[in-house]
C-alpha cells in the first residue's frame, strides 16, 4: 500500500472518529407521559424539565412506561425544551388503560378515548363481557406494523353508571377497590375484646376528659384530645392516636396490603381504605363510649402556650364525646349546647386559645400562610352531582390542626436529636427562579415583595403578598404561581426540615389508619422508647420512596374523580354564560375558573375568532397578533360553556368576544 493511500485511510478514520464523537448524546431513564396526539414527555427523576419525544420517535412507548431516551436537541433559553427519541423500553407499565370493549366475531378491541392513550388495544374476547362495556386492559406488547395488544384485566360495567366510572378511575391508576379474601380473613381473626394483657404497660386515661373532632361524614376517628387542669394552673393535654401497629404486626397479610397501598384514597363518593373495615371503622376508630388502645403524646402547657414537659407512650382511653367541626365551632363562637357537658365546652375554649397561640407563633417563625380555595362536590344517594361548595376552614379546624402539628414535630424532634433512623415528612425551600417570576408577575399589579435572602424572608414576603392581594381578582393567579414555586413535600430518612411549616423536625404520627408512613413512625418510636437498636436506614429509605409515590397516585386519582363529577355537573349547562378568571395560560389555549364554583375549563386559541393569539411564557399571557390585546393569568373573562367530555373529563369554554373586545377589557 502506498504511503499516500495509507495516509488517506488514516484521515478517513480520523474523520469517522470525530463524527462518532459528535454522535454521542446524553441518555436518561425516565417515565413516559403520553398525550392524545401520540407524543410523549419523559420525566427524569431529579430533573425539573422533561424531554419531548414526537410520536414517530417513541418506539411504541406508552403512558407510564419506563424508557431510555436519548436527547438529540438541548433546550435553549426558556422558549425551548429538550427533545429526543426513545431508544429502549425498559419496563412496560402494569397499570391498565380503560376503554370501551368492541367485539367482532372472535376478535376484540378496547377502544380508547383517553388523554394519555391514543391507540386502541387488540385483546382476546374476555369472558362475561359484552360489547359496549367499559373494561380495563393491560398492554403486553406491540404488533409488528400494527398497534398495541394486551388482555382485559377487569370488566367494569356499563359506561355512565357511577359505580363503573369510579371503579374505572381506580383501575386507571392501578388502585384496588376491594380487599382479597386472605386480607379480610386475617383482619377478621384479630380479637375484638381488650384484655388485661392488652392494657398491661399502658397509661390509663379512661377517666380523663377526652373527645374527638372530625368532619361530619367521617367514619374513622384516629385522633382524640384529652384535657386536664393541673393544680399549678397549667394544663395537661394528650394527643391520643389509634394504636394500629399493636393490632397489625409486620409481615402479616394486613400489613403487607397496607404497605402496598400506602394510603387511603378519597374519591368524591367513597373512601378506599388502606386497612380493612374491621380495623379502620371499628377496632381502631376512637368511637365515643368505647375503650380503645392508643399511642399518645402528652404535654404540660402553660396558659401562655409554652410547652413545659412532654411524654410519649402507649395508653388506653374512652372518648367522652364525638364532635363534628361545625358543632365545635359553634361552641368557640359562644353557643352552649345542652347535650355537651360544661367541662367539655370549657376544654374546647381553652384548647382553642392555646391553638391560636401556636398558630400565631408558627407564622411569626416563618411558616407559609396561603391556601387555594378547596371545592367540594355535593352528590345524591346515587352518586350524581347536585352542587359545588367551598370548604371553609375555621378555628375548630385550626384547633385540631395545631395539636396534631405539635405531636408530629415533637415526636420527630425527639428521635431526630437522638440521631436515629426515622421517617420524616420533609419540604424543601422554594425554587428561586420561579419566585422571581412571581415577583415580576405581582409587580404588574403594583405589588412589591420583600427580601428573598433567606427561608424566613421568603415566607414573610409570600405571606405579605397574600395579605395584600386578599379579596382582589388577581389573588387566585398569585396563589397559583406561589404554589408552583414551592417544592413538593415527601417522606425521607434524610431530614431537611419542613419549610412550609417552619419546623426543623417534622413527621406524620397522627393518622395511622389512613397513612402507612404513620405506622412506620409508630413502630420506630416504640422501638426507640424501649431503647432498641437503630433501624435499617436503607430499608426505610426505600419505604419512604414507595410511600411518597403512592401518595402522588392517590392524589391524582382523587383529582380525577372530582374532575369527572364537575364535568358531569356541567353537562346540563351547555350554552350558559359565566364570569371567571384565567387560571392557566398554555401554548394551545387558556384555562378559566368560573365563579362561584371554581370549575375549570379551556378556551382553545383556535376557537377565538377576533384575533390570532401567541403564547408569551415569560409574562404568563397570550397576546393577540392583530389587536395586541392580552389574556393574562388572573384576568377576568366572561365565557360560555361550549361542550363536555365525560370520557376525557374535559370542559370546553368559549370566549364571549364582544365583552373581551370592549374598551374596558384587556390591556
């Protein structure tokens, strides 16, 4: 071979090597979130921004799948997101897709009308199902040159029926709506009677004044307060929590099921409990007049609200009275019900004064004080929505909240200072870039935020902004942006404190009937009180991750059930007009919450005839290309209900353009 030819080969090899290096792109593993149009966003744990993958580059990945994605284009500035392609499906999601069964001869398909599944699924004809029924199907694979195939895992019933639709939501999120016979039988075998052996080693609070305060429709009462005046003028206050872990031992069928579920799920019309009914509504529910086994935190508190002493341990109680929040609130406001003994009324008034002191102190220490209005759907006995009202929080709610917070943080502090493995409820500081966006947005309305140099400064600035905007039209938009700036609370063995509550130590101790983390906390606290060994940090880290994931799934299912009922409530209101405020601005349209129900629907830009609107992400608005009129987050708009889709849980609104174009509207 000539030297020239050899040199040419070397140059070509060098160029190929350079091209090979250029082709190296970053790869990530994440979860696919699919749209109706077939493209997906891949969310990578620990990264705020997701990765866009167009439909032709998904390689058959579906919603919920774990995928490996290669980033082929990095995002530049705030206007562009990263994009890429799926290079491997690591694991198919085991969550089913819900659709309508279509049968032709011996072949069947599950027809989709879902926001997250654009493809119909080929399935074998399931036994006991008829054409037109709603079913849940799991995808097993992808047919060459075709679509997904799988099998039906549950026949849910006829579309539109309340039971069918609520079960469909649970199925869609992989949530069970019944307990297995094994779990039910194991729960039934737990003894009902409390014996002297059960009482052994417990402090006896049966003769101490004790009561519960819960929502009117509550069935499981897992916390109670006891109250006693001491001779020195101070008060003994007990926070008594159902001793679930005394009955539910680790590794038993009931425990394994509770661990897997992670939490109870609260749909509009039902509770899907973490524990079987025998435990949640009977054995562990602190019902009045019944002796119950409890795990307690007991405090000595001065009339000024200073905690002088604390004690943790197992107890037994008898609740003297069961209040709902409304009746407790009436006593706080001066009512004197004849059926409530005077000593209990006095206890409520004293505890309320202490709770207000705790609350005031918490906000002065840097707790964040804002909440968006929470709307509740009223339903009839057949599950049909008949109204929507705002849930109001009053002093009776704060009373219970503050004493539960006291118990939670005191338990966490006691274990945390001993440097033992523990399950904390943590909440990180807000995102500074998003806070800067909030400051700019609030500035358009003339609001000024204080210093943002420290966590406490940020909390005071946010609280001050909420106070200034109170009762103003833009409050809702400001609350939305403030919430977006906040981190999500989760469970962790690594304590970073709870920013929102301004507590350096915090946990969940007070709801073991409905949250598995509280059961873990009870077990760890019992172990450390008897001076047992330190727990396995790695095991509890894994359990914290699982519990946090289950909490997110439950919250999503709860929101979906509310969405369904709100769309159902609006079905007979097509053509009606409402005043509302812009609650979201996106690339494809604006979302509007109508008054007074706060029911949200979307106005697609393509339906607005008066102008062509362009999304301005930096300023949370859409701007008309011809008129330059803007639609900004928080702006008042008048809308007309255009359409509803129960299957997709979507409301379509249309802008009443003559109102929008009037000289007084827009900017």
